[in-house]
């Protein structure tokens, strides 16, 4: 996929018997390209030996025999045509080979890397961002207003410690009424962690989640969800998964499985379309080739996501996908609630929807609201945002405009700016229960600027 910084892998450990393929040891996790400074210079003999090795490995291992022959023929043809004749740097050679490997059928798991054992540019950590220093690719964990859980997962780390981190995050979100899982930046990793996470959102009865076909071994097997999980099992919690064009490989596995099980609502854009498992093989002279060795599909329909990606249930721009999911989650929670909780959830959803469809307040009107109000309250304007500080020393909070004169705070309090009998601006704070307090403006007002009144409910 264009824009990826390196080959994205999805090394499934879905079965103990699938850890090796025709004697080739599976690599684990995302592998990023390396750039050596060891000074090695390629000559014609080395280039030919590497191409011959890659072509033979692809023909033997690649998921589809006919396509494998076409890919191998492409590499050999490029060598004969002199496409690599002037290339002397290993890293540059790897880049050209990767482009040619992918040129036949655009398989994003096909790749070439220069990674000499022990060299200056030797093999980097399997998952550059998924070790302890990067919190095993687990990003922000939060509880959004309305008791909606949020978990950002930027990769499925193969590090055994990642399992405990994921389980701890699930425990933290255990009391939430809905969960949003953000995979918009997730470009792959270890599918055993995918299956572990999926299993926390299904029941104890195992469910077939993926069919895996290994062409080189001539066999197939099925991956099932786990009968027991280490964290809280939540088969009924409303679940929303955010995807983008950068969601790849194991990230797509997660979205694909939950969508096919009708267990989650996918929100965002279609995914990358990297739907094969990959193994890494040595190709000589410090070169290493990523080759798709098996294909995966839905065990019920045979559907795959290779090339086509996983389509969202609700299409949304990447920048607003969290708010779209948050709004839907609040709607679902409200449908299961009774007053007064339903009314409070409605206020929160109104604020979220206002962020999705921003109301632009004229600059002159915003400026008229700035100043000090009774009770040490302070209103400032920063660009097009109104900031509210309810007492000195407390960080100001950005208010969301619902209209020219009504603004919402995260606490569900509404700030209503209005004119008193003398035409001076005053502030009325309306609580989520409908109670209200009015605060007069302290100091001079700005004559000639009148806030626009409306019938917004308060």
C-alpha cells in the first residue's frame, strides 16, 4: 500500500503446527527495512545469485503457484534486461527488488531487505515500536464521556509481555458501557494476540474465525476463538472498530473477523488489503525475502480481504471517526437506559455531534463574550475557540459551540450568553439537571455587539 514505510507483516501463530513452513522458520511481528552502513558493494555475480535465490524461494513457497511463476519470471526478466546492472548498494537493491516483487499482483507482504547477521545495519528488533519502550504498540486508553471505553492499538506485538498489557487495558475498561477499538494506525503483527483480543468479545463456546491454507504443505486448518481468556469476557458490550487505509495485515484480521461474526461495527475507511501470512527466508549475501506463504479466509463464506481490504460498515473520515463512533455508542447506551441517564447521554451526544458539524460563531460575537464574570469566572477567545475557566488556577476548558450563544462543556454544563435588561452581556450556566445560575459581566461591555439569541433548549 502506498505510504507504508516498510513491509507490513502478519505472522500468524494460529496453530502450533504452522510455526514452520517447509522448514522455514516464521518471523514474528512487523519487520521494518534496514539500511546498512557496512560498506558492502554488490557485483554482477552477487546480484544474479540473489535474484536466482529469491525466484526459487517464491516458486516453492508463494501462496499461488501460477502467480509465483509470474513473479519469479518478472525478477529474472528484470535481471536479464539490466535493470539492476548499476546497483551496487544493497539497500537500494532491496528497494528495487521489493518493487518488482509487488509489481505482478501488488501483494504488500512481498518484500526484500538487506539485513546481514551482525552487520552494521543488521536485523533490527522484530517490532520496532512494539517493545516495552513503546508500550507494546498499545496507545491511548481512555473513558470518554458517557462511560464509553476507548483503546488505541497501533500493532499486535509478538512480545509475550504484550498479552498482559492488553489484558490490563481490558480490565481497566471492564465497567464501561461500550468500547471503541482504534486500529486506524495498526499495520499488523502477531495474529495470536489478535485471536486473544477477539476472544474477549465472544462467548466461551469456541467459534471458527479464520480458515488458513498453506500451499507449500498442501494442507489447511481453521483458527478458533479461545474457550478461556485471562481478562474480562464481554460478549455483549457494544463494540466499534475504527479502520483506515493504513490498517493492514493483522489489524485487518481483527476487523475482518469481528465484522464477519457481526460482533462489531466497523467505522472509517477500507483497510489496506494485505491478507496473506508471511514468512522470511534468507536469500544469500545478507538479503532476506518476505514471502506470502498462506492465505486466509472466512470459514463460512470463503471471503478474503487480500487486495480488496475490509470495507467499513459506516464510512467516516479518519479525522472524525472517533466522534462518529462515540455518537453511535452513546445512542446505543441511551436506548438501553432510563431517565435521567438517557437525558444526560443526550446532552453528551449533542456535544459530540456538534464537533462533527461545527457551528462557526462570528469573531465579533465571540469577542463580545470574552472577559471576567461574577464568581471568578473567566472567558477568553483563542482563534475560533471559546475557553472557559470557572475559577483561578484551574486550566481553561474549550467549549463547543451549539449556536451563536450556547456552548457545551464536557461536564454537560451549557454556557448561555445573553443580554440583561440594560443590554449588557451576562453568562448563564445550565446544569445537566436543568438548574441554572446567572453571572453578570464584571467591567465594561462592548457596545454595539449583540449575541444572537435562539430557542436552543437549556
